[in-house]
C-alpha cells in the first residue's frame, strides 16, 4: 500500500473515532468499555427474553393444536347431532302419518259400527 493511502486511512480513522485510533495494543477508554459492557448485558437480557418468547410461542402452538382438535371433534358431534335430528324428524313425520291413518281407520270403523248397530234396530 502506498504511504499516501496509509496516511489518508489513518486520518479517516481518526475522524471516525473522534481522534482515537483503535489498534490491537490499545484498550478502549472507560466510557466505551462501560458502553460495551451494558450492550453485552442488554444482549444477554434480550436473548433471555427471546428464549422466553420462543418457549411461549411453542406453548401457544400446542394449545392451538389442542383447541383445533377439540373444535374438529365438536364439529363432528354437531354433524352427527344434525343427522340424528333429521332422522328423528323423519321418524316423527312417519309416526304422524301412521297416527292419521289409524285415526281415519278408527273413525271409519266407528261409523261402520254405529251404522251396523243402527241397522239392527230396524
């Protein structure tokens, strides 16, 4: 690398770091170390929070799965209940028809019986 390029990079680094040029042999000033320490601490705190959120999402997904299964079961029971209701209504209508026929037969028999009794008296 040319000397002019090195000087230019050195000047750019000094302006980027406020006159402080970091190198591997230098340590950071105290405020920077505190800032890094607080960032590391915040990073750990964030990681713990993320882990808790991931765990919570897992629990919610399991709960959702359980609720979905319960919903599917209820839908199946509802369908069965509707089918049973329809069958029951059909049976009731058949029974109503049977009752109407028996009533008509009874009334016919009663009229015939009364008519027969009346003709004997003659």
